[in-house]
C-alpha cells in the first residue's frame, strides 16, 4: 500500500502533521509517539480501503466490457481438437482482443449433439460451435461434394488450401452458410481415415464380406464398392458393436478412432495420409452476433483463427506420430495402404455414376448449380494435389 500513501492528497498529510505538532507541544514524547503510531496506522488502513475500492471498480469495468462467448462442442474436452481449443485457440483469442472476447467452453454435448450444434448456433442459443460438415448434407448440399474426393492432398497446408479456396470461390457454399445465419470462422481438417478391424487387415481386399461402419453416405458406398457390407451405427455405439462382433470394422478419422479407443476391440489398422477425411470440422459463429461486434474485433478474431488453423496442422502431424507409436506399444498392428489400394479406393470406374447420382441428389436438395459446383471443386482439388508435388 506504499504507493497509495505517497500519492495521498497533500492537505490530508498537512492536517496530520499539524495535529501531531500541536499534540507534541502539550504532551510528553512517549505519549506523542504512541499517538503518532495510532494516527498513521489509521491513515494506512484508510489508504488500503481506498485501494481495494479502486481495484474493485477497475475489475468491474473490465468485466462489464468483456463479451462472454458460449461455445458448444459434442466431443469431450479430452479430444485432440478440444484440447487444442482449450489450451491454445481460446486463450489466443482472449489475449489478442485484450479480454474483450472470453470463451466459455461447453464440451461433451452438454448443450447439444454434433448435429444439433448448427441449429443451436443459428438460433443464438450459443454464439459459437463446431460441427462436422458430413452430418448436414441436406442443408449443406454443396459442401457434401467434398466426400466425392476419396483421395486428397498428403500435406495439411494443401488440404487447408482446398477448403479455403472452396469456401472463397463457390458462392453456393457461402449461400448455404448465410441461409443458416452462420459465419465460418475456422476450418479444422481431421487426420486421415483409418480402417480399424477385428480381423487382420493388410489391404482393402481384406474387408470383403465383412460388416463395416462409416459415418457418411459416400463412404458407405465406397465400402460397398470394395466388397464390404456397409452398416450404419451411431458413433456412441461403435465401441460396443466392435466388442460384440455386431460389426467387423469401422472406417473413420484416425484421431477420432484413437480418442474413442476403437483400436482396443479392433486392433488391426490400415492407414495412408492420402486417404483423407474429406469432410472437415468447421467452427461457426452466429451471424447476428458476429455483425454486432466492432470491426476491429472481427478483424482480430479472423486473424487469430487463421493463425490457429496453421497451429492445428502442426498438432495433427505430431499427434499422428504419437498415436502410431502408442498403439504399436499396445500391440496394435498398423499397415500402410499400397498405391494399388489407393487407386482401387478411388473407384474411378464407378466415379461417373457416383457423381451423376450426387448431382441428382444435390439438385433435389435445392442446389440447382450442382454440376457447376462440382466442376469448380474438381479444379480446386487438382490445384491442391499439384501443390503436394511442388
């Protein structure tokens, strides 16, 4: 509290000094010293109280100007992406805005499921959420075309290039977000796909005749084309389905597979960086809330999100190595897909038929320019693949 004493008004200090001098002239030195100590003790207490009041007022003003953003996520806070948000993205956003934006993370589907988060954000129940694009084919028909590209760029930066270009260059994708009162703020590509099997698996041919689960319609079609019996099972029931033999394997993103511990009942895994998870997770903001923010806050938020996307890529690369090492230590068998496997998975012979079917379904969902959207996406996809070879 010394700083408060030094800065205390001079007329108060003069008053105390005068009072002490007068007292000294009529009392002995011992009484004087005692009185002096009592006065300055009281003086210091007064300063301490004033200091506490000032501190409280400053804190109150700061709190009142901060925006608390409610963020919804269906995944548990322990997941790789969620830890990245908690440890890096949210603090970076708060620091960059000097506390103007503060995020309250609501993980583990405490507000809603992955499919419900979009509606919750659209309606303003929460201001921010993450959702998996592949869950919304009916309202995101243009974005559902991502799944048509079975083989993607190996490098994270080029995957991000594909998505960023798609969202920037295709008006129909922008219109889908606008129609849902949403603003795209960040894209989080996931780790590549992985086959996790109860039985030994060294190539895609080993899935023939077995029951396999995947999360999107086009992945289920690919499984059928590869000779498997495709099965739809809710994500929350996959572990038990593998454990009991209700299904023989699951095809999903590698980080999600590891986090859900599917490698325990299905300890035989087949992977390749080129077998990408074509649908990303996207972080979306309620458009009305976004429009209410000052322009400088919007600019800072966008810049922070772009930087976070790159950091997320670095975390994914490190996570892949860690997952492979940890699973092998547990006795999990991990094999890489051959070039022949990758070519077979692309299913070029049936691709025209699949694309024609997608165009018809997308038009039925309201995407009149489905063929044009697919053509532009093919161009962007080729650009992203070419960047891999530069």
